[in-house]
């Protein structure tokens, strides 16, 4: 499992498995956000199965399913609320980590260039989000 830190309190990763949950807890993560829809890919563990393993390991859990490349304002708001409410550090995951990074970027405060530099340093080029990030009315 390769983990990419975005901030001190948030890291992102590709799909995790039930076996990864105990390792996340051992690494000090206190919460997990799942940004995948169930049944996206054959063999993908379901949200309920992963959430049960997280609860058993003492991790808080949030499921904010996002269809790849199709973000809504409500999903961005839910992600921001999860980051405010969940104990950190938090690991968010999806198929590759890109959706999670985009959700973070879309709710992050600060200069657009700094937000994009942060995601780029973590391995995610989100330059295609620049028009949305430059909107004055974004979340």
C-alpha cells in the first residue's frame, strides 16, 4: 500500500483491502474516507466489509462515493465536513488516489498554485481543475 501525504492530517492512497486496515491503525491513522462506489471493479472489497474491519481496528469511517471525474458540490462539501469532523490523521482512498486528491483540492483554502503544487508533489497532476479552483464561489 503506497500512501501519499497531502497535509499533516490527510494522506491519500489507491484501493485498500481489509488486510490493510490493521496496518493503517498501526501507522497511526485514526480515520478512513472511502471515495469509491461499490462494485466499480471486479474483486473490489465492498464498503461494508471495509468499514467493519475499520471499526474493529478502532478507526472512524466515512463513505463519500464519487463517480470518477464527476464531482458535485455536495460531495466536495461532504469531504470538507469529514475532514473537519473525523479524528486525524485521515487516509482517503479511491481507485488510484486521484478522486481523493481532487476532493481535497476543491475544498482547500489558499492559492491555487499552492494547492496544485501540493497535489503534484503527492503524485497527482490536477491542473485540469484549475478553472474550478479559480472560481471565487467555490467551497
